[in-house]
C-alpha cells in the first residue's frame, strides 16, 4: 500500500516523513524543497505479532509494510500548471490514499506560503486543485462516451451518472463525498479520480497544544468539522515531537511519551490508520482452502463446480457427492459470524451477516426431505382406485404393477433377466414381450415344472425397487413435498425392512370388508373363489398387512366416499409439508440469529 503525504509548503510534511521513515529527506524553510518525491517503507506496528514472536521465537518475523511518499508542496493553481503543476498531481495519482498534513499552530520562524495559518483555507486549496483535475478528466470522458453512444445506446446510463458527478464536482465537493450506488461505484473505477482517494488529515499541532487540551485549538476543531462532513479521519500529531523521538530507543521513546502523558506516538497512529484503509479481496487462499478441505473430509460445498457436487468426482472419492442434481444456484459459502480482538484498540469485535435468500432456499431444499408414501393392501381393496384419485388431485404417483409391465418390455431389465434365466419359456423370441399369463400360471402350486416364487422375486424385486428409487429421487429433485407409490407386496417383498431407516416411508393401508372385496374381484376381474384363495395364499392376510401400516383408510363404501377420503389425505399431506417447511425455517431463524460467540 502506498500513502502520499501532501500539504501546502512548510506545514511539516517532510519533518513528518523523516520521522516516519528515518529516510532523511531534505527539510528547509522554503517552498519546493521536495521536488522529486521521497519514498520510505515502514513496518506496521502490530502488538499481536510481537507477542507471537516472543512466544514462539521464529527464525524470522515479517511485518506488514506501508510505503510513504513525500510529495512536493502544492500551491494554488497546480491544476493549471502553477508550481510543479501536473507533476505534483501525477505523484498523487500513483498513491492509494492521501495523508494531508494541515498546520494548526502559529510560529513566526516558519513561513507559511500564504502569509498566515488557516487550515480551512489550506484544505480547500488542496481539495480544489484535486477537484479541478477530476473535472477535466470527467469532462473528457463524457465527451468521448457521448460520441460512442451513437453506436452503443447502453452507454446512456453511464453518461447520465458522469454528468451528475460532474455537477457535484463543480459545486466544489470532492468525489469521495458523492453518494454512489453500487453500479455507479463500478463505473467510476474506470476514472481514478484524485478527490475520490481516502484521506487522513494529519493535524500538525504545537507541542503545548498536543500535550494539553487539543479541543481548545480552534483550528484543530475546524479540521475535524471538515473531515466529518466527508467521512474522513483526523489524527492530531506534533511533527516536532515525532522528530525528537524518531532516533530514540524503544525504552527511551516509551519513557518520553509517558512523561508527556501519551500512550503511543502520533506516527504509529498514522501508520495504523493508513493500513486500515487497505481494502483486501482474497482471490486465492482461504476461500479456496476451505473448499478443498471440505471436499476432502466428505462435506463438499453445494454449488462448487470444481470440488463439490453437481457431477464432479472427488479424489479420493467421497460417498454421496456424485449427484445428478445440484439445487444451489452458486457456491454456497457464507461468512456468518466474524469475531476478533481489534489489533489496535484491544476491543472485542463481533459481527453477524445473515445468509442471503438463495442460501436459505438451498438449505431448505437440502434439509427438508420429501415424504415418501407407500399405499398397500390386499387384492380388491381399492388401492389402484385410490391411487388414480390421488393422481387426479395432482399428486405424483407410481405403481409397482405398471413398473413391472415397463420392465417386461423387450430389451428392458426384467425382460433380459427372464430371458437369461428361463430362455424362450416365457419370451418366445427377441421381439416378443414377456408372456405374463404363462408366467402367472407357472407360479401356481398345481403347475407342472412350476417356477420357484422366491427365485423369481430375487430376479425382479431389485429391478422394481430401483425403478421406485428413481421415481422418488426424481420427485425430490423437482422439489415435491411428498410422492406416493402403490406397492401391493410392500411387506412380503421385504422392502419394509430394507427401507426402515431415517428415510422410512409413510405406509398407508387400504382396507375392505371381505364380502365386498370378493364381490369386486368377481365382478371386475372375474376371479373365482379358487383363484382368490390361491392368490391370497401368495401374500399376507389383510389383518397382518394393516397392522404394519401407519394409517388405514377404510374402503367398503361408495366410490364417492373414497374420493372424499383421497382429498382429505391430500390435505393432510399438504399440511404436513407446510408444517415441515415452517419447522425448518424456524430452526434456521434461531440458528442464524443466535448471538456471536465470545472472543477469547
């Protein structure tokens, strides 16, 4: 970081510079003694670093540094070439911030360039010269972009902003006092304006004023008022005292300052304040390291295209990070709590920055798992009718029977498994679908050379379960609150045991009185009593199934009555989804609003 020390001639600039850097810049009682800028590099005092060095005794300790530039004294009319003119202004342009030395004491032995001491006039002189230079720059840019507007109308908003900024400057106001919007801040970066640079006003006081009641100095108070109006900083100093202690040892300096009633030198305060103006944006380092580390420990960041999810493979591989769907619109890394001890004041500081809305929505999507619902029951209970009613209400549904039919199509997974195991017995040729009637007949106990039921289940059930998982995952990725699957053999297949963990489905059983069930099977499917008995023998009894369900819906009445129950079930699921969402948002709000932890 480079700080330019500026001021009118004979205000104490070079005295201050010599004290800061011990560079020995020439100092004399006449204007333009400093023609070419003197440069000095000084370490930033840091008590924390000193303490760490004392504790750990490293081979080398490296302090942060600031480059100070002593720039020739400015006079009125510099923007028009007076004095050193543009040379002076170009030196300022190369700095990151300005330390403007303002003389706030009378001394007949030190000649002021304007004949008398007036800090308000001095500040106005320097600021106006910087502003005049900025006016010229902005005017040229406006003229240039107005010509370009003929072919690019998008420049209209930029020209409008520049004209407003020009009017602000023409009122004698610095560019740093302009109320920029975020977009205007980006536009002004293209024109590095002198009056837009951060300023530290170094109020140079006499020894008596500096060690006494500073507030009694009217000139100092006037400088403070100006700084307050433009959000700048004022640091009272005594250049003469700083020059006296510059060559002292640390112990002698501490003793001298103590006798004057001072905790630290004015120079240290200038150095620290200058360093605090440094704006840092980290492009590599900490953020990158967090991403890599989180991926390594198995918790990659959502939205991280390089190390995170969204189809990226990690090395070493981390289970669960290779997903087809990433709900994060960007990299989900947010600094929520920040707490530290101020390096200069020793004050405990703590800040909280609530996460943005897209961060909250991504967390909601990830943390709120979709409710997986299974509908089961014995043959003739009305499961399929209930599922059709749910689908008509807009509920995403899946059927095991329909999945089997799809998987039996030529070339599909179940078709290939049966062809491989039984040859042409149930699939006559490469183009034919599975002969489901022949397969069903082979499962009956009376069948000659029958098919082992358990063997067939071992072939088919994993394929059907995989299809069900794809259905649920797809609905979850689509943001559904719940999705319903019809699985007649939910318990018999063993799926209830396989899916009994944290994501255990909510199981709904459809019941029907035995007489009504038999009537439906006879009238709708044409099942005889013998066939009913044989099919019932392949699955659990109704009582046993319903005992394992979370909810039972009776269906011995009319179709209209069942439809009412289907709609009530939809309302129940939607209410659950709303409560689930509200509960998460409540937990989230509590989390992000909890107090920052105390700094140790």
